[in-house]
C-alpha cells in the first residue's frame, strides 16, 4: 500500500497539546499530493492552496451529513478500525523508537476495503519548538507502520524522511488548532483524535472549500467525545478555522450503557464506541439520542437499527 499518504488518526491519549505525544487523526480516503506548496517559514505558515483545482483535492469525499445514517454508520466502522490500527502502530512504534522526549503526531490510514492500513508518525525538531508552538509546516515524517485487520497484525516499521505533503499538512494544522481549543475548554481531559478530510457542502453542492472533520474521543471516563469541523483557509498564509463543535458524549456518559448522546442522532464516534463494546461483549449495544430515539449497534458488523 502507499506509505507516504496516510488517512489521519491519533496515537496518544494525552490531554495537553504540547506534551510529547499528542493526538492525531484519520481519513477514509487517501489525501493525494501536496497542492499548496511549502510555506515561507514559521512566521507565515502555508495551509492554503495555490490553485482551487489542485489535483490533491480530487479524492476528498463530500462532507458527511448528520442525517446520513448509512454514512454515519460507515464512518463509525472506519473509526473503530482506526482504533485497532492505532493500538498496533503504537506498540510497534514504541518498540522501534524506544523512550523519546520528542513531540510527535501519529497519522493513520485505513484502505477502502477496510482490510489493511498504516500509522505514520511525524515529529518536530526541538529547535522548531523553542517558541513554544508546533506548526504543521515544521513537522517531519518519521516512521510508518503498516497493519492488517482481521486478523489484526502489524508489519515491520519503516523510517520516513522529508516533509508532509499538502493534505497531511492541512490535516495537521487543523488538528493542532482543535487540540489547543479542546485542552483549554476541558482541562485535564484526555483524547484520541481521528480526522477525515472533506469537501464542504452547501445546499447540496460543494462550495469549493475543504475542511477537516475531527473526532476527539475521550480516553477515560471523565473525558467527553467531541466532534469538530475545521475549515481550510481561503487564502494561503491564513490559519484554519473551527466552524462547528458538537458534543457527542459527555465525559460521564462514555462508559455507561446505554450510550446516551445529547446530539439529535448518533454520530460516528458513538457508533465506534458502541461496536467496540458490542464486539467485546458479543451483545448489541443501545444508543439513545437527544430526541429519545433508541438505536441498536450489532457486534463486529456495527449494523445500526432504529428500534
């Protein structure tokens, strides 16, 4: 499979953005080549596009709508597979690299068939962090771990070189913005973050803008599940902007059954939680949404049924 172009996911379960291990993200389809070019330096990070028809934008799917329950279920299953890939990648990375004080980010991918994937790790040089800020343009590729699913097995890690491509850089930039806000809004919380690149949609049609959907999934029973949408900048040298934030599960509701969401319908991260629990217990898991609707999630397949 293609190693340099991961779909993005998080490695670590860390609460603070500036810690050695920070969250990362995932996408259900590969990003493609770099469209915006490398920026002119840390003072003016380049997260935009030189050309609105950049070739790396072609593979990005349309934004997932909350009302598209088939799409929500499918993305929830991808998130569940990303969680499994990340556990494998984390273990192999720790053995391959050993103890490290470097700040790094894990970006993972699942292939279209859902049978394999990879986890790529990016790092920042200490010199780039002297100002206390990590920029996506400053990240360096480090290690990639390929994995297979069903059975879940890792392959030998490989060292990487160079800089992230355009889509990876934009995803990193969006994730760094979200990590900072989430840590400020929820001190002490711990997350695993997963990201998906999307075309922004308005009135049923693409606007030409691109965005990153980020699922911050709580790593303990006190940390909430939050879904963010981060819009790419319209122009180069501008930062990405958070345009939506949805609480999917409160911190005290992530480990209680039935899973009760304040959202109007279950989101992908809640589906991922449910199928993981259902698969371990071999029993369907129930989700109750804000409207009082009850949904059942089946083990292994994640089949979603409204009761």
